[in-house]
C-alpha cells in the first residue's frame, strides 16, 4: 500500500493545526518526558463546542482516530488513548455533536441551529467526522469505530477515502435510523417530522415523560448489562460518565432529533460496495458474545469485503475496546504496524493474550449457514 497522498498534505498539515488552535475555545496540553503529549481540547463546528482528546506525538507516522458508539464519548477510549500512544501512535478520540461533551456553545448558537433546522442525523455526524479528519487531525489516519462509530467510520471511508489510511470496525452497527432518506418514498412523506430543530412539542412532551427514567443509573446499568459480556467493566464511573451528558439542557432535544432524523444518504450495503472496490485496508475486531451485533453481521461484512482481516475476541461483547482493552489494543497495534509495512505477508494472527484470533468468518450454526446460503443465491 502506498502512502504518497500523505506527502501531498504535509505542508498543509501545519496550517490546519494552526487553524485548529485558533478555533479552539479551550485546550489543556501536557508534554511528557518522552516528547509526546496529551491534549484535552475543544473547537467550534456548526455552533457546537466540540470536544476531543489526543494522546501521543503529533509527528508520529501512525495516527488512529476513534469514533464512539451512541450514548458514550471519548471516555470509552481511555485505554486506547493511553496504551496505543505508549506503543508509538498518535491517538485521537472525538465526541460527536449531541453526545459526550460536544454541545451547542451558548443560547445564541441554539437559536441559530433552530433557524438552520439542524439535525442530529447520521449525515451530520459524517460531515463532522470528515471535518475533524480533514481540518483538525490534518492527515490520512486509521479510523476505528464501535457500534454507531463503526457505521460512521464506514461512511467516511466510502465518501472521503483520501482521509482514511485504514478502517477498523468494532462490532459496527449495520443499520441506523428509521425514517427513509428518499424524499419520494412513502415512509419519508408519512413521517410528520424529520428531526430538524426545534423539536415540536408534540414530540418533546411525551419523550420528556420518560426521559428521566430512561437516563437513570438503574436503566443505564441494565442496558449495558444486556450488551457487555464482561460485567465487571460496568462500574459506577462508567454509568456516571454516560449519564453526565444527559444533564445538558439540550440533551432531550438532541435525543428526539436522533430518533426522528432520516437514514444516511448512502445505505450501509452501498458503503461496503464502495469499500470493497477501494484499496483501504479493513480490520474487523469483534466481540464474539455480542448479543446485538451477533457474529452473523460480522460474517456478512467479511463476505462483502473479502480482503478484510476478521478478528474475534472471546469472551467479548458489544464494546471490545472498553470490555477487552488489552486484546483490542494488541490487535490494533499489530495490525496497523502490518499495514504501515505495506500489508506484506500474512496479517497478525491475533492478540498477544490469546483472547483475540484471526478467523475466516465462516458460518458456524444453522442460522448463520442459512444466512450465508441466502446471500449466495443473490
């Protein structure tokens, strides 16, 4: 694999970082003894005070950008920010708008978002990630996403391949939203609201009736328990960090907008078709015991992009980067190093602790075999 496109942007990189610094509203950076640094920063994008974290040397050859799942944030990637940076990568984690710690900067911004009919949609987040990679990170990077973040990472890879050095999907959700994107479709025409701000009262009022119970510590813990294979990773700190953003005064509006905003302009299958025709390296790093994005979905993705390297971590659930950080980090470190060397020879066989293994992704039970058969029949 060639990385000549990085050289084309080398000089522009410094200008972009300067622009990032001038647009950041606040930034806390600590320079370490080994010359690397840690940064907790913010910048303005479409009326939002966007939060991100970075760890490692900005001049590192290898940059890895992590995109989180729904309802979490950069805190879900603390182990990656620490351990992968120690291994020599520059690691970034971004909070999506209306998630984590990225929210409208003030009341005037909220009014402007209302006037613009802003949507917390999958296409808005795609645009945000594109901007972050292009104008903040400023170079082609390995983009890693979990769940919703995996959907977004795939979307950006399909629409802005020049920004993606490699794609890492961790139990990526293969679907998002309910309202069709096609304006001529019956579903789109029948939807009484398309998620654009401000939220109509007939939506916000009933949602508010159960909002507090939805974001309660008991409910959050229960939902995590449904998708985590490693229950010991569900502690009070994680629950507290997930609940904290829901206290933002704009949180209910953002949640309503997310639920009602249309699907992406490009379907996930269309994204995979584009990806399959590209030369972007792909790694699937999946928790085997995920009860939601079950192995069948990983197998479908492997069939769509046959060159993808499929790693399965067991025991592991829906959030392998947080549940099984040592295994996940080992695979990502080895696999990105393999890609940096031109993807020559066999890919890494798995994690150093033995929990993650490179597999072929063949169907193993009757349901998976039926799914594979149906796919083969077109």
